[in-house]
């Protein structure tokens, strides 16, 4: 299929996108990572906040994911739960960050995207 020749409202493009989303949502996670301490870089999309302090965000692999384009596959999306004693301020959506913490191979649907992993953050730092 020549995707470049299809418009967004073309029935064939819509059908292909639905097939792709189904595959992305079923993308397998690596179960061996469950419970591991990890440090991951990515782009932060704030989901929940208390004033300017972020309590939950998505970590995605590329700029614009979930907002301007379809979300990435579930196994490339991480739901980050910020530890209660950690104060995280993200300057803007899609800030680049390093997140350190314990990873769980636990799929979640945030409403914005499906995440294949959940990470309980013990540290969030700006990515240089």
C-alpha cells in the first residue's frame, strides 16, 4: 500500500490504521523486566498533577507521540507513577527526562494511550 497516496479520511487508510492500532496494543512486553530497577530516557507527557508537581506521566519514545500522531506501541510506552516523596516538575509537555525506578510489566490503559509497563519513579531528571 502506498500510504503517501492515501488521505486521512480514505476508508483504506482508516482500516489500515485500525489494524495497526490493534497490533500496537497487543505488542508483547518483556516479562523478564518485571521488578527490575531501570533508568530510561524519553519524552514526558503529564497526566496528573498537583499544581505544578507531576504525580503521573507517560514516557514515550518520540516527540509528539499520543498528541499529534497515534500513540506508539504499548510495549514502547511507560506509565510513570511518581513516588509520594518525590517532587517532579516538568516544564512542558514532551520535556526529555531520565526516569529511574522499578519497572513492572503491567499493561495499563490511560485513556490517552495503552502502556505496556508501569514504572514507580524514584528519580526524574532532565535529559541533557
